[in-house]
C-alpha cells in the first residue's frame, strides 16, 4: 500500500485512521457477521449507529436543541432546487449572495422554484473578493438569504457570519463545514455535500431550525420534503448507510483529535504556511484573492508563466501529490486543505513548490 | 472475521468476493495512492471506472444502443416523484399497476406531479396475487405505464413482461434487476435502488430509452432532469462514487460467475428449494402468494402459530442467520435470495427450518 498526499477538492482525502478502521471491519462490522453495507437501516445495530453519529455531530458543533439533523442524498446541487421548494411558498422570493461558481449555480437551479434575487455579487471582480455587507440589497420579505461561506474554486471564504436580520440565513457549507468552530444558532439552515470534510460522496448533511420545518408544505412528493425526513429520522426511504457510517467514523476521529477548535487552528496553520510560500515567491506563484477573504480550505494559485503548468502537474504527480490541478473554470493550481489533509502533507507540498520555483524561476 | 448467512431484504448481502476486493484496495485503489472514495469523479481513473461499469452492465443485459444508463441518487422513492416530472407534461396522466406496498407508494408520491391513475390493483386480495392482464384498464393516452415487477414485502413477482402496447412501460426493478436475463427493449424506463441486487444503498441505476429523454422538459431544476444527467454522463454534480465502484465490482463478479442466465438458474433453484420446504411442512410454514407469481427473490412465509415467531427469530439469529424477520406491514418471516446469497446459505436455512419444525411441530 502506498498513500500519496491528496489535495483533491472533492471527493477528497479521508482521515487515514477512518479508512483503516473501515477496512478492518468491512466484512464483519461490530460483530454483526456482515458488512455495515449489508444490514437493514431499520435494524437495531444501524439505528444505534445513526443516532450515535447525530449525537457526535451535535457535540462537535455544540448544536442547540431546536435544530434537526438530516442525512440526505443528491449532493448540494439537488438541494439548490429543494431548498426553495421547502422554505419558500410558490411565487415567493429569496435572496442570494453570489461569490463564485457554486453560489451562481445555486441561484440558477433555485430560479426554477422561487424568485431567486441576487442581493449581492462579486462577479464583476471575477469572484476574487466578497461583496461588502453594506452593499447588499436585502429584501426583508425574502423567505431566506442564501450564501456560500466558502467557494472552492477560487478559494474565497467568509470569515464572519453576515448579519441578515430576521430573515433565516441558509448556507451551503459543503467545503468548510467542521473546518473550525461554528455558531449554529446564527443559521436557519446549513447543508453540506459530505465529500469534502465529512465522508464519501452521495451523502448530504443538513442542519435545519425546527421553525423552518413548520412552514406550509408545497404540493410536492413527501420524499422531497425536509419536514417528512425530519419526522422519519431521515429514513423515509433507505438512506446512504455507508456514507452515514463513514461520517460517524469521521466525527469520532474529529472528537479524538480534539474537536473543531483544534481543527480550526490546524487549518489556519496549514493555509498560512501555503499562502506564505506563495506570497514570498517573488511572483513565481500568485494568489489574487482579497487577503481578508482567502480560504483556509482551498488555496488556489497560478504560476507566473502558465507554460509551466503542465510541468508542475507532471512533476507534482511524480512526487506523490494528487489533485493539484485547478478547476477548469479558472485554470492554474489548487490545493484543498480539508481536515483530513495532515500538516505533513502541506509541509511536503511547500517544499516541493520551493524546489520547483528554484529550478524553474 | 465471522460471516453470517444474510437474508436481508435491503440493504442486503453483497458478494463476498466483491467485499474482499474492496477491502484489499480500500486505502490504495488501482495504484492511485488513494481510496477510490478520495478521488475526483472527473479524474481519468474514475472516469474510466465509470465507463467500464456502464459497458459491463450493457453486456450483462445485452442492452440495445438506444438506451442510456444513469447512475443517480435518492433511492427508488425519489424517482417515484421524479419520473412523472420527466416523462409526463404538467396536467398529464400516467397509469399505475398496484401489486404491493411499493407500487402503492409509487402512486402516492407520483400523484403530486401527475394524474396517477390506478389501472389495476390486487389490493383487495391483500397483494397475494397479480391482477390479470385482461382486467387492466389502460389509458392509451397515458404518458407511461408504471409497474413493480417484484414486490419485496409479500414476495410477488411478474414472471413475464406485460404487453402495454405503444405506451412506454416503466418498471421499478429495485428487487429483481439482474436476477435473471431481461429483454430491455420491452421497456421505456427501468430503475432500481442498488441496495438489493447491485451494491450499497445510496445509488440508483436507471436505464432509459432515448426518445423519452427528448420529451419536453418541465420547468424544474436541471439536476432533476434525466436528460441533463444523460447529457452529462450522470456527472451533473458529484455522483455516489463508492456506490458506482461497488456496482462495477458486482457487475464484474456477475460476468465471472457466468452472467444473468446462470444467475436466473441459480435463483430458480434457491427459491424452489425454499418453497419446497415450506410447501412440504404440513402447514407448519405457509406461503399464501399465488403460485404462478411467487417471487424468486423474496420468499415470505408465516409459521402456523405466530406465538413461535419470536423463538424462530431468536434461534435463527443464534444459528447465524441475519434478516429473516418479515416486513412490519405483514409480519411473519421473509428470506431474500438476491444474487449475492449463495446456494449454501439457502441449504443451511432449509435445514434449520426443518429442524425447527421437527422440534416445535
């Protein structure tokens, strides 16, 4: 077995300890005589796993009791469409803050199901900065305000939770959930595709304030209604049991590592190390994101000469680094530094980057 | 490691060879230096896996070229709602054949999105038989006819594909897909939750005729449109990569075992053995399903005295059998005999049942 340093944007690195445990018990989980994948989600063993996983997440986040946790499917993109169906009446309106490709996609999918108003956007600045809060044109009658606290493609992150008054704040936290402590009470709804900071793809974790579940339902199938899933402990039909299980192992690992405060410090160190090398490279590497909004989770950078891109990728792959190619929408490079990426991986990467710059600078 | 005989209805047994391979390469898949779960779905390695998995499924089924294969999420239940959104216009009508709990649920979810007409039902007979084809009141103007070729709860199976004329036939094959050879050309759309005969839960495999994808789209988010998923090779957003991978291992295993003809024969033997013991038990065990429609995948049975149920379950669990408790809707027992359940498991079960009857009869 050989494990490379994995900087993929998602699906992304999982904690090695989690993978080793999943491997050890893959054919016989918890003394059941079967894989966790082979057992009924309604059986006693899996129900206990499901409940314990939710409890652990609540502990990690210090989650208030008036929030429900759902384990759903479909990726964040499906919920771009489902959130307006659940939180807004037909003909209703919602506000969107657009700071990158994913929040723009959230608007375009939502627009089929709600009047999706763009209340602020930094598109004119190529999503390299956040629109200042005082320029947001919020509608006090909106059903909710949606934003993306971390945009993975540029690596653009809100480091504070915006104040939007009494309108519920909805956040797509796919790429930064559990990366640092979080005040859940500031949100109406938080959702995250699991494949960055929680587990494998195919699972969505949603945290939703109970009063939002009580909004009058639209005439849509029950399977699409969050309130029905909440009333059925996310088992209105068969959930992604493997994803739920791995999420539980990851939450346990987070707790064993010291919890979200430790993760937040570690992620701050990892990203500071990488930005430091970029900023001190005399322009060999460059990151153009507004300093105050640089992401701790996704660090994008370009080489001073894009003719070196292919060589950087070939040499980095040969040196045992995975997933450094930037998103096709912006090119260049990107290193994603989710919780499961160890500090040693970032140390190895910055050494490689220094050597590459020395050789080709 | 101890592996029990697993007769769970779903999530259900997976082939042991598949689990062993997944275990061996869990931390380093295919020389990639990472788990298959940790790699981008858009990377070269996973794209090759995805394409090879589809090709293998096409080979197994001898699938005509004018069908697309989709790897989706949400379980069959989500597609109860999505199928009418995709195949019927707003205000349109579709015919449903109701032969059990799942086809009834398909109607109730679809009814939010289409005029879902019940064209035939065996509910008055407690879903112990199939409604005779000549009694179906099909609407020639329906957008499609939906049925459930195998109902898992009672264990009720269509052994022939019904002729519904020119209206596209839509089948929820969650519990019998790949259990025997299948003439795909008779169908407009086939879909199946993976967690019975394909892989882990959280994956839906859909086979859809191209002309149905060309029907005018409703104003729903792109992520909910099958045509968009087809145009994007099921990667409109991040798919369930682990499920896709395990489906591929299962399809390879099916091919190595000899393909669907071999599976069909094996499943016929397995179910015949179990029904034989039930029918020859002098009423100690009983299966009340119409003989011609008994399922080869799910064999339900009751004990002559329901006071023995708890003892049967306790003793069978102690003897190393998993998942024999019948669905709560009907009680009694059920043994699911999907492809991954070996003949040796059924032989062990019938021996246990004979012994139990001798002891308590």
